[in-house]
C-alpha cells in the first residue's frame, strides 16, 4: 500500500521506517479527505502493527472519548486545516491512556496527494510528549538543545522576541562559521551583536511574520539581510524555523540559517537588469532613465560613485555626462568635463585587450605606475575602479565607470550588458533626435517645417504671448505653374517665395506649413515695425508686378490663443487672394471656379434668402424692427442656418458676394414696403462678415447698392461685428463714420464677446449696441453678469446709444432687462426668425 505525493507513489512501509529512525512516533494515520475516513496504524515500532479503520472523522475519533473535552474543538479545527492546507499543520492535545491518565500528544499532518490545488489525502503522525507540557519544553531546552543543535550540519539557534526586541539564547558553531567569526569571538554576546545587524526593514517584517506564525503555532520561513561589517555589505540569509513557545509578551523559536547571498545576488541581478532595460526603453527622457540605471549600479556594486563618460573622437578627450554618488561622497561632474586624451587612451587600450578595465588598488598596481591614469586617479583620490566600454570595445563611444566597488566586482558581465543597453538606447535616441531635427526643417526652402510649426503651437498652447505679429501667406497660381510648366518650376516658385520672406523676416520665425502656405510668427515685436515690414513685402510684389504670394497679417498686444490669431490672418489672406484671382481669372483653381458656379446657381435659383426675426420695443410693447438673417433653402424646401454654409463661403472667399446679395435683397424689400405703404417705421438691420468688412472699397460697394433703391435710409441699420484684433480701432472708426455720414444707422453687434468691445462704444457715429446672447443666458444665474449688463445699458444711454438684447428666451430675462431699462429685445421668447411672407402675415395686421 502506498500514498501519492505530487506525482510520486511513496511506500507507507518506507515512510514508517523513516519515521522510526527520526523519532518514536506512537501511530501513523492515513486520512482520506474526500470520504472523511481514517486508517490508523498503531504500534508503529512493530512493522506489522494493528490497523484500525474509522469513518466520519474527526467526530468518530472524538466519540471514542479519549480526547480531553477542552481540546475537542481544537481537534476538529486541526482536521479542518488538514482539509484545506497544502502545507504541514500540527497541534498538541491531551489524550487519555489505558490507565485513565491524560498525556500530551503532538499530532502532525502533511498532504500526501494534491489535486487542482487542494489536498485529497494526508498522512499524519502522533508523538507522546508526556504528562506535563512544561516538562517537555524544559527537556528540549536543557537536555536536547545543545546536542541537537551542535550535531546539526547547519547554522541553528534559539531566539526569543519580547517587547518588540529579538534576543539570542543559543547558536551553534556553524552559525559563527558562516558569519566569519574568529574562535575568540564565538560568544553569545557576539552572536547577539551579529543578529542585531539585521536590516531594519527585515527586522520589522520578521517580527510581524513571527507574530502571525505564533497564532497558528506553526513553522515559518523568511529572507533577511544581515550586515557583514568586514565588507560593509548586507548578506542574504534564509531563516527557517518553528515556534517553541508563544506567550502573551514573549515568543520563542528555533531557527536554521542558510546563506543565500549568491542565489539572491542572481535574483537581484536579474531583477535589476530587467529594471534597467525597462527604464531605458520606457522613459522618454534619456537623462531620467540613465540616472535611474546609474543609481541601481551604485547599489549593486556598493560603490562610491558611478559615471557615464562620452568620448570626443575629434579631440580624443572624454567628458562625464552622467554621475550618481553615494551619500556623503562629493560629485566630480564639474571636474571631469575634459578628461585628457592620454588618460582616455589608457582606457581604450584596456578595452581593446580585455573588454574591461579593472584596477583593484591604484596605489600598489605596478602596471599603472608609469601611466597617465595612475596620476589622474591619485589626484582624484580614487583607489579602485571597474569600467566597461559603451559601444564596441575596439572603437568605444564612451564608458561606464564604477569607483570604489565593494561587492559583485567579478560580475563584469552584468556591467557589460548594462553598457550594451545604454549604448543601444543612446544611439537609437541620437538617431531619432537627428531625424526629428531633420523633420523640423523643410528640405526645399531651409525654413522651419510643419512639424516645427505644430510643436511651436503645442509649446505655446496655454501661454499668453506678448506683442505677437502673424503673417499668413499663400502662393498664387502654384497649381497653374505646376500644370503648365512642370513641378521643377513650381519648386523654384516655392524657393522664390521663401527667399522673398527671408528678406523681410528672420528665418527663425518663418514656417512652411504646406505646399504653398507660409506662416510668420514673430513675438516681442513692435507693431509699427511688423506692419511696416509686411506692407513693404506687399508693396515690393506690386511694384515688381509679381504677386506670387497673397498675404494676410495682424498684430496683437497680448495673445492667449495663437491658433485663433493665425485663423484671423488667414481670413485676411483669403480677401487678398480673391483680389488676385479677380485680376487673373485664368489662374483661378478648378475648385474655386466650381464653388463660384455653385454659388451663382444658388443665387439664380433663389436658394439664398433672408428671414426676419422681430425685435420688441420694451417701452411700448410693440414691434420695433427686425434683423435680416441669411438662410439657404434646398430644392426640398429644407432651411439651412448660417452655421451650415457661412464657414465654407468664408473659406472660399465667397462670403462677400453673399453679404452684398442679402444687402441688395433687403434694400429691394424696403423699397417695396415704401411703395406699398407698409411697415413705414420698422427698422431692418443686417450684419456683415468681418472678412467682407475688410475688403478694400467696402463702403463704396455698400453705398452703390443702397443708392439704387428708393426708401427711407434711416430704416436700414448696419451691424458691425467688433474685433479689435482683426480690424484696427482706427479702421473701425473710419468705417462707422463713413456709414453714418451716408445716413445709415450703425450698431455694434455681439457686444462683450471680445475685451475691447466697450471702447468701441465711444466711436462717433455708433447708433446702438447689441448685447451678446451669452451674457443674457448667464444673467439670471450669475448676479455679477446682471450687474455688468445693467451698467453697460446705462453707459450706452449716457453715450447716446440704444441697447438691444439678443437671445432672450424667457419671461424672466425679459422682465429683468425691462428693469435694467433695455430699449429693445430680440429672441425666441418674442418670436423666431420668419420668412418674409410669414412676417408680413403675422405683423402687418398688428401694424
């Protein structure tokens, strides 16, 4: 009969004999956990002892009446542990003998068969300890302690822990052997000193571990570090032991010490190498990753300092690029920025011969006496070094240098492997850096590339830039040149544009962001100087009759969003671009021609119309006027809002055509009203795109249309959208003055959206202001916004301007604005935008 132990069959007979040789166990049992059955082999010393078969274990054993009543529950608990534990478990019980007297027995179980991680069969032993447990312990301590421990072929000892302090009671001679103690130092006091040199973290962990072990009165196993004072390094020991006594304030245990420094060193070596590789591969900052690698080398070799040198092959010198030092050791980084060529040659010579350079003691090494490295190390106060090359040993790029290593000195392979990964990563990142740098420059023009442009914007994404000028340039007719003369001529045109820009701006601020698009971003520049240079560029092209570039440029005192400022410069460029194509129709792009045809077809088919959104007079509660809003209607009658077609028209430069088309449609409508005698006092307002307003001859074009129709010009109000950054205050004042002088009412639209809006209210000729809907929406939930609106309305009145609030959607907003003495409101609370027919049907009757 046998038992299964892992995947081995162990003879129970052999197991018995082995037990007999070790101790005098009184019985051996085989416990089938699946069926809760027990086979007990009694009188073990006799090979053919009695065999008893029990079911329903452990209850059947307890019912025999031999287990002390106070120990019955612990007896059940032992079997419960046996059924779940994959390791050895034991406990001590009082068992009644044939003479009626209770004796202490120790019962030990260990798993014999494990399936799916759970024990299914266990083998157990029972040993009689005597009638008094204290006698047993005293015997172990007084009679067996020294004989058992001294005869053992391992370092053993008995220790106790009381009030958080570990004390030594006894250790055998082998303990002193592995600790390297001389014969005169083999005392209990010296042993206590050795044990007190345990690493503080390990001592704390061990105390916690022993307390846990005491709760189950079991064995334990723990790795600890003990300081070797001769070598000033920690050595690793595996401590295996068993609890002897667990009292309230004191624990006693015996321990077996095994020196596992070499095994642990291999584990530490592998772990550290993996950590080094992870640092070098994962960390984006090479300085950060190399620093961490050097720190690990410092610990691994228990050195004073570790450094990485890079060689300059042109001069033959070397410099210390990275350095890590042990606490209390001064750094040499400043001193070793130019290591002499003759010293570097000594290292290279050693690398070429041995693939490493090791100096155990520079003071006594005769091979170094006449070499430059000897004097150099002496001046630095360095005695011992270990170094390996970075890169190939025949032609190294640098070296790793360990100063004053105290351990793992023979492990040059670890240092060499680390140097290889550092060399590989440095080379890879150097190449990557060179490629990235190359990607930052445009090979055709030598200017900054789109990658550099994007990085610049990323770096300044959350920064406020002072005194910044932006020029956005787009080549004129590049496609025409490429199609008719070839790409070589096209490339020449691109280079010519770049050279022209370089004459007026520094190369450092010019970016080629796509085929024929260029951006100039100049910061910290004077406005007049920047605008003068940009204007000079345009004048030069006009004078030479060679307008190969359309430009839009803008300057701002403080800019918190460069992207937005660049977009504004791009809009200005598109205005100039349309002027160029108007003068050179043969170079108009096919896409632009298609866009113009599409727009004109929509105008011809009356797909573009205006809707009227009514405005309420808060004093009379009557219709005051209406805003004309552009709409597009497709063949199915679907209505599109401006947000769905205005951006595309601005992009293609067709927005001006739409603006003037709507103006002419409104003028026709006002003339019709005049003829029919309807809506004689209803003011119609309309706004223009900022792109349209910046066209040269804007006012003249407006007057040309307005003057064609017969109506009261005071019934037409032009709303100008304020933007101090895209239209200068001077230009805005000229525009408003010109329109008002012609008899038109002029109002500031979207008041408050940009910081300089309020200053625009003081321009002569402003008839009214229009408060942006974002303020109206915030007014009811933010008391400060309400205060702001009330005071803006008051200031408008004091300046002689009427106040209109747009985006009014609730009665609460209306009443609040009435309280603030706002003149007019516009929004869905009063009415939505209506077609002209619906507007007349609804409001003509009221009039």
